[in-house]
C-alpha cells in the first residue's frame, strides 16, 4: 500500500491498482502499458480529488482517498451535516473534474506537441482520456455506487427523503440490467457486463441512513485485510 498526502488529504494506493496494466498488456508494449497506467492514475486521482476537495469545502473532516483495482473511493465521516444539494455536488464533482481533464487531453491529441511525443507520452494521454473522459461519462449512469447513482439518490432526497435510496436502488437494478444486456448483445463485452453487475451489487448493499450501525469499525484506507471492505460503509463518493 503506497501512501501519500495531497493538499493535506491522505491518499492510499492499493497494489491492485496495477491490475489496470493487465487489461491492456496484450495491446501495448511494456513502456506503453506503464504510460497507460500512469495516465489512468492521473485521471482517477484527479477524479477523487474533485470529490475530496468539494467535500472538504462543505465542511467534511477526515476526508480520505483510496485508489485500487476497481478505481477509487473518497470517504468522510458519516455524521457530516450535509444537505442533499451538497451531497449531489460532491457526487457530481469527481466525474466533472475527470471529464474536464480528459476532454482537454482529447482536444489536444492532434497538436504538434502530442504528435511528436514518444509512445510512452501518447499512452499517458490515452490513459487520461479513457479514465477521465470516457469512464467519467459512464460514471454518471444512475447506478449505485457510481457518481450518477449517488447524484440520483441525493436529488431524490430533496423530494422524497424516506424513499430516495429505495428508488435509487430500483433504478440501479433496471439501468445495470439494460446496460449489461447491451454490452453483451451489441458490443460482445461479457467482461464489461459482469463488471457492471458486480459494481451494482455493491450499490445495493448501501444501508439506509437510519439503519442500525454495524459492530465492525468503519473501514479506512489503512484497512488492508479486505479490499472490498471499503464498500461496506459510507458515505462514499
């Protein structure tokens, strides 16, 4: 587990983040694989910093970031007093930053500087575009615990706080089923469909705010015993 601090926000990078390189190792040479992972790291970290800085701006304390094989997670204490509107903005800010960064790199892909880069530099750019722009856009699907699912949940809280999470979970099931079906039938992407279903299954485990607290301690970036344990509690963005 690599640990660092950015803008006084603790960041932990789990060893599984390197798994991203395995996904593209057959498509690139080794230097390009490393460049792609670096680009994804920059994009995902920027995404999570968007969440973290927005949460801290709204008064959240002890904000932490964890990067791992499935992406990233920003956490802050569950008792932070936040309105639904502020929770919505925290959820939206991550993908907004990622897409802005990825969009700028995408627009600059045909400039003289970009075209004259070595393959490593071009791979870094491609990693930023894929993780920042493309994944950022997909992240706004109304599927919990993705940003879009959280945005839907918190928007509904302003209208029907009692049933907001239940409705968001219902939309998660429907959206995940439709997108997974399209992934298999139109794009022949079984891996993507399974990955999406796994993500949605984590979103369906989000407890109601008034649910009885679990006896186990709240996970932190220092919890290395179970990577998926970071999904067991909230809030998260």
